[in-house]
């Protein structure tokens, strides 16, 4: 095994705790898990989506979040996205040997979603889609792309998400989260052809 291969972490896991006046969040993430999820944010629909994310990405994910839900869900959803992004970045370490890019197209009944990611060290988010109702459970539908944006910037991902078809907002949102999961599952995988090298012509991914 080469020195580069030796530098690939054998423990691609991390825990991040972030506390502000608005939220108190702890997230533990294991990229090489089996899809086990233990999520409690106080927002039922967000819990459901994070559970789907973990299971379909094959990540082990624990989330504990307390937020100012007496105001609304905005701060909690946003900050969970930020902390999940920070945890993902820490778990990836120096990013040696990762596939780096991934994409998925996922159906959910009448809905169809596409997500593409590049773990390239540049946070950018593009969303193309629309929801027909203001809320799914306690969660405003406008917070779904905002969660993706918060995750993308905190993890320094280039993330494109697009709704290709759909009528039911629950189905559309679930298709998006499952597509994100499958795209991340692909992007974080260790590519044996790289032999531990950084997947960038720059020689590093910040």
C-alpha cells in the first residue's frame, strides 16, 4: 500500500456540536455505516427526511436538535443543514481517494427528482422546482431548498437539485432527499483507481 493510500482515514466519522441563541444541535455522522438513523429535531417532517437521507446514503446518522420552534421552524431547519454540512466535511477529512462527484434520479410515485453533487471545496447551490402548498406538516416547503443550500455551503459542495415531475409535495420532497442521499453515497465512496490521490487537478480540495 502506498503512502497516499495510508493517508486515507479508516474512520470516516465525525461529531459536531453547535450552540447559538436560537438552536443547540449535535450531529454524529459515519460515512461508512449501514443506514442507521436516530433523529430528533422537534420537526416531524424534517426527522422523516433525515431518516430517508441516512438510509439511502448508507450513512449512520444521529441528530439531536433543540430550537426556537415557538417562533417557527426556520432556524432549526437552517442550522441542522449547517451542522450536517460541517459534520460531512469533517468526516471526509482530506478527501483523498473519494469519487468526489455523484448524481441520482429518483422517482417517488408521480414525482421525479434529480440531484448532482461535486465535493470540490466550493459551496454552491442551484434549485429548479416548485411546491404547491405552503407547508408539509410543521415545515414550510420553502425551507426544503434552504436546507439544501445551508448544507451545500457548510460542506463546500456544489449541489444542483431539480424537480422533474410531481404533484404531491410530500412525494416531491422525499424524492429530492433520496436523490441527495444516493448522490452523496456515490460521491463519498473511495475510488480504488485513485490509489489515495486527491481527485483534483489542483492537488487539493479545501
